[in-house]
C-alpha cells in the first residue's frame, strides 16, 4: 500500500487503505513524543509553510511541532500583518510563497475549496487544514486514531456527532472517514443546524440529544459557533445548552458507561459541554490534541518524505 | 534489504538450520567473552529479522549465563539517507522500553551490506540517549561496504556479487531456518 497523492485535501477523496496508512503511520510516530530528544531527521532540508487565513491554536501549533520534530524548516504565515492587509489576493500571496520553493503548504481559509484551488495552481504539496465549511481532514484522522486506540478497531462502531452539523468541516471529514471504515454515524442537532442533504452521506439523523447518545461508542460534541445565534439559527445560547448541552446527568442516564467523549476544540464550557464532562473520565479531548501532532507528522512524512530530493 | 522486487531464484544454500543455530550460539559466547559477562548489556534488533535474531541471542545468553537481557526494537526508516528514493515510507515504530544510558548496546541485524542501515541505526540510537558503547552483531556479512563500518560479531562472512541478494529465512517469519543466496531470474 503506497501513498501516491500530491496533496491531502479531503477525507472524501481517500479510500479506506489510504486512511489506514495515515492512521498506522501516525500511531508509529507517537513514540517520538516520549523521547528525550524529540527530533528525527526524516524531513531534513524540506520546507513547510503554514498559510493560515483563519484563527487557530491547535492545528497551526501542531503542524509546526510536527514539522520541527521531523526536522523540516517550518515557516508560519498568518494573514494579519502580511501583504493581505495591503490588498494582495489569496492566489497571489500563495504563488509568491510557492516561488520560494516550499515542499508543503498547509492552508486554512474561510472559503470552501481554497485548498483545492492551491493544489491546482501550485506545484508543491498542499494540506487542507480547514477550508470553510468543507473539510478538515487532519482533524478527522486524529479523531480516528484516538478512537482506534481506545476501542481497538473501527468496524461496527457507532458514533454520534452532535451540534452544528451544517457548518462543521470537522463533522463532514469525520463522516466520510468513518463511513469508509465501516462505522455507523448518527448526526444530531437543532433542525436549523442539520443540512438538508445529510442523509446522502449515509448517516442517521436524530433530533433529540437523548436519542442520539443512546448505545453509541463515541459521542463527538461540536463547538457551537456563536455567530450562528446572530444568524437566527438558534434562539439563545441558554436554550441550546438546555437541549443540546451534554451534562453529567444526561450522560449517566442515556449513554453507555464506556462511551468516549470527544470534542475538536475550542470548547464552549457550559454550552455544548458541561465542564465536569469536558474534564471527566470519559473525555479524551486532550488525548485528541496529543494525537494531532502524530497525525500531522504522518501527513507531512507521506507527502514530503517519499519523493523529491536526490536521496543524498 | 534481503529480498529484491525482481523475480529471483535460489543459487546456493549458505547456512542450514543447525549451522545457523551454531553461529548464534558462538556469537552469544563471543558477546559474553568480549564484555566480561552480561552486566549492563542490552540488545537492539533492527526491523524485521534483526529483532528475531536479537531475541534468540538474548535467549542463548539467558541459558549460558542466566542473565535476562532487555531487547528493544529499532525502526530506522526516519533516519535513512535514501528516504526520498524509496517511495512510501512505512513506519513501524521504535520500541526500546529501557534506558540505554550507561548500557553496552549490541545492535543486531540479519545481513550487513553497504553499512548505510547501520549508519542510520547509530544515529537513531544516539538520539535516544548515550550508551557506553555500541557493538554490532550480524548473521551474514556480505561485503560491499560503502561506509567505514565493521561488525564486532559475524555469523558468516559471505563474499557475494552485487547482483545477488542474501535471504535470511527464519522460522518466526518464513517457517524455516536457513540462509540462501539468490540471483535475479535471467530475462
């Protein structure tokens, strides 16, 4: 099983074998985090540019750490304080960066399809670190790695994804990945935040939190983006928290005792997740973050490690 | 390292099961003799067959000396100098669950050839800590070194031509214990 793609744009593009190659590679690379000297020379002489047009803590930092642990040179670009404020267009900025011969450009942008545009226009490898409401493949991969480590397998697991499904690139990437690995997915949320086409992705839909979390192996809570309230999609944060917030009491009454609670971050404590659930024994939220570095190492290694160069 | 992608045929058998076992027994004795016993020794096997050989050497030393030596496994993929030429890197992980600081590490590989794998392994080990010494044991030394590296313990020196390959077959992986020389099938 080889890796032949120039870019990583969407879980939808990958087949089960490619997803497993990424997850397996990431699982093996986790050991580097436990070393005294957290550095291996695999990507020595390679350049990775983080091109971030949207705010990010976890994703950008973990791509940076991943690149550095593999000995790549990592350059961070953020839209604030760059020529973007002088009116340079996205594609012009990207072409200018590509002219400096990076091996991998990691891009996050508010427009769906931004990463695919760069993949078409630029000769280097492109990693989608979140494009609009489209996909966020490395988040799905780290979620999958976390699930497999806790549950031991993928086939037959049932996952509930709860919250703003319509605007969530994390949900979309996870749904594509999980379906390909033989998992069952139920999405749940207020009807205004469930997209109309969602059944076409092969998922079940629930309109009550209690129904969604019964008998599932994993509950993935999504962040409620506050701007959705302004858009009139939910009446108030308080009402959302009352109907869709995961509390300890709801968990105890409706979910299985061995359920995993996941969240892609950042958490709105007291809205979608009660603090005692976020910090509780079911929660693997910080484990997800740690896995993020391993997954991003695997992505960078497979995109930049197996090609180019003269092999010294 | 030992099996080429081209179809190949067996040219000669180099070691049979008994000879392979005798070679490992001799190496185990040499390791104990050279180091004056088993104190502070540890084995690190190189994926994949080096690991199996390291476990067999550790078992022999346990039988001779009674010492239970730790055995770690090393994946040197991330340290290869030809990573870019080999297609998809397959990472299977390093697992050395003991501190190598202050230990004499005996690195174990099945076939010693150009020396580049060992060069990568030395870098990988030194990134994990500072051992007192690193020694090298290999079942077959087939020559053609490209780097100034020599083994401390050798099962058998085997002059080969570059177009041949050496296949070490072990019970745990291949269902039999023997070493053969293979050469590419003529077109």
